[in-house]
C-alpha cells in the first residue's frame, strides 16, 4: 500500500459541527462515483460524509471496502505480469478473479490467451469469440483465433483472421498479424520449400592462403517436412536435398541428402524434442560421408527470455579415400539464451562444446566456443542480421605428447525481404579465418550469396 | 489557460448564487478545487452541489470535472444531461470543454461543430486552442471516410447502447451518419438513422 493510499484510508477526523444533510449528499455522491468504478472520488466523498456525520455506518463500511480493495493487488495486472513471466496457469486464476469483479471483453481476451497457452483450445475459443465482439479487443482476439485455427490445421480460417487483424491501427499487433499471415501460408501438415542461392567463395577448397582458389557455384536446395498431427505438436518428419555445382572447381561439387523424424513436446513456456536423422554427402561426385544423428533439446521461455540446451550424438562414417580414419563419434552439447524484443527482433548468445572421438585416436579433438546472433526486424517484410563466433579446437596429444591448437573466427551478415507470403529474397556476405599451429593449416575465405527461397504449406 | 478561463467563468456564474445557499457553497468549493487542479475533489463538490439545490447547472461542471479526470464517456453523458436539465447554463467555455470531450471520444465531426460555435467568443486563448483542434480534425478528413470507419462507429455505438450510455451511443450513431454523408456514396446511413432513433427513444 502506498503512503498516498495510507493517508486516504486513515481515520476520519469529525467536523466540529455535524451536518447530516450535507453528509447525506456526500454519501450519495460517493455511491454515484463507486457505481462508476471511480474509487478515488468515491473515497473522497465518503470521507467527507463521515467527517460531517460519523454515525453513517454504511458509508464507513463502503469506505473500508474501497480501502481493502485498493490495498489488494489488481488481479488483472497480476495476471498480465504472470502471463508475461510465462506462467499462464497462475495467470488464469488471477484473470478469473478479475472476471468475477468485472466481466469485460479485455478479461475474456486474457483468459482466452491463457487457455490457448495451456493448450486448452476448446476452452479458449468461446472466450476469444466473446472478446471479438468488442471493437477494442476484436483484432487481438482475431490473432489468437487464427492461432487456434492454425493449430487445428484450418489454414484458410487462420489466414482470414490474420489478414483481418493485420489492419489494426496498433502497429505491433498489425506487424504480428502480418507475420502470422505469412506463416499460415507457409505452414501446413506438409510444407514444401525450395531455394536457389548462387554463391561466390574466395577459397572454395579451404586451402592454405598460398593455394586459395576463388570460384562461384550454383546452389539449389529442396526440403519437405510434415507434421501429421498438426502444427506445433507431436510427430514431425522432414527430408532435404542440397546440390552445389562449382563453376570451375568441379572436384568440389557437393551434394547432400538427409532425413529426420522427431517428436516435440510442448507445454506453456516449455518445449522439448527428440529427433533421429540420417545424412549422406558426396564431394566431387564420390560418396564422402554417411552419418546418423540423435538430438535431444529443451527450451524454457519464461516471457521474453528463452533458455535452452541440447545434446547431439553423431556417428560418422567417412567413405572418401584417405578420410576413413576420421570416422567415429561426435558429441555436441550446446547452451543458448535469447531475448526477444518488441517487433520481432532478437539477440541470442550460445555456447557449443564438441568432442570428436575418431577411430584413429590421433585425429580426435575438442572444440568449444561462443556464438552471437543479432536479428533485426526492420519492418513487416524486411529482416537483417549479423552473426559471429569464435571456436577453439585442440587435438588429442599424439605419441610425442604434442597437441595442435586451432582457432576459428566466423562473421556473417545477411538480409531477407519477403516477396509476398511465399517468396523470400535473401542475400548474405561473410568471412571466416582459422589460425592453426599445423604447418599450412591456416586459411581464410570470404563468401557472398544472393538467392530466392519459396515455401508453401499444404493441408 | 483553459483552467483560468473556466475559473473566471465560474466566478461570474457563482456570483449570482445567494450566499448561504448550500448548493452555492459547494459549487464555490468545487470551483476552488477545480482551479487548484484537484479534480477529484471538484467532482465530489459539484455532485454535492447538485444534490443540495444547485440543480442542473452543477451538472455542467460535473461534466467538466469528469473530462479533466479523463472519464470522457461519462463526461459526454453528463454534458448531455446538463443540456436537458439546464440549457440556460450552457456557454462557449463549456461548449469548448464539451468539444474537447467529443474529440477525445473520437466524435470528431460533433467536436468540430461545437468548436465552430466557440470561435473567439471564449477569449483569444481558448479561441486559438479551438482553432488548433479544428485544424487537427480537418487533417483527419482529407479523404472520404472508408466503409470500415463507419462500421467501427456503428459497432461502438451498439456497444454503448447495450451498456446503457445512451447519449454517447446517440452521438456515435450521429457521427456514423455524418461520416456516411461525407462519402461519395452513403454507406449504412439507414443503420445510423435507426440507431439515432433507438438511442433517442430510450433516452430518459
């Protein structure tokens, strides 16, 4: 309770001479104000009524009720705070209390959002439809009704609701709705995507500086993913193909194919997944590597902050001549933290540690280092970002007790521009540099790419 | 500045109220609180004045205090009640306050009509303020209103009518009708007219 409220609720000093008639008028004015929901003016009037006539018991009780109510935290504000902190279950209880006091559209909206966050879609829908009846909350309700439709696999209803909310005068709501509209067009039980990203590298072979060879390449990728149980939940499978054809250094033509299946658990503010995948790569027209991977990850998102961790086990089988000894197991662990700003921008920091247990012990190594990613949403259709990282690598000591150490520096900037709801124009430029104790092991590369990507959801 | 002009106006009005009249005492107390920026207290005193015999004139000042407290919807209801109860209490300064309430409630055309009547009659400072508001309103109407705008006013009016704020509902229907009339082809003018009748018919 603030000192102002303490003063306003302190004992009333009676007037030297009572004035019952004026006291009655003040009491009626207080009741008028109370029915209008204005506690401050009601309290002012009731205090004056009591000052002029201390015997007015109903006025004293009304004043006490006001002071008690104001001393208690506002359940609506408490609910907003809890929801923002990623606790929709606790927020739901506070909003239900707020609804008992004042059953307005704003409270219905917040209750609907809590039910949505809790995955209680059937209970969320009538609350959001109620909020939709009030022009002040209609467009916010449309966004969440669209999310419900998206989760139920009804993409056309979702798109219609997001399009409606996109006309909001509130720029933040409008931007979120526009982004969701694009997502609804690119989402579905089956999503197909393709990209063409011509690329230029100053050192395509990652050779030492003296032997660096610049070359361009045509790069194409196709991916198909499916969520048979609906958007954002349960089983998912995906497959992808990548092909890079060098303009002149054809021995570095690269092809990759992979597939994965996983299961995602999602709870309010918490998500976890377990995924199995397999990959195959060819270099210069010959099979180079076969790998499998098992990945477990979890993320906790209490509001704007997101914290996560992951572990991946990757058995690798190098098939290229001369590379067989690198085969083995790769264990990768990661920790990340990200902060999401209004408007869709974000800042993420992560750390990665990796152990490569090659079948040939002399080729085993450790890698570790931090990474930063800044993503800036410059408008409804434009995104840009920079990312940079440092990795330190050290080999296991060989029979002479020598352990070589390398350091990798990587920096990259990129931008994307949405061409409608399904096409994205994108460009990137970056560089990396290694410093190695190994003879001739240091190299650098600068690369740039410009391309378009397309994605569409089905069903 | 508006505050000073309002206080001066109150002083003139209150000079006619007989000393010893309880309503008058509370009107003066309300005016004093209003002048000091204690609008909570002013509102209470004006309400008490109304109950103790100052009659409908106090309602004009209740409306002004509600506006100052940011309770725009209630202010519009109170201005409407004041006009019915004590039309003789109306003057250009109160019209300016009423126009300000309408502007805050997005009743732009109603506000503009009231501001046009205010002009310089309420003194140069209020006149300048009125002219500035009219410029802002004019800037909103460089293009004919879209259908969605008329829809919004009608939907808002329906809600206010259901909530029992009939004067505000009537004003919103009237605004919708006026907006419809500014379009190349009228849009939902019948609904606006029917709304005005419904809100007026159920008015006390």
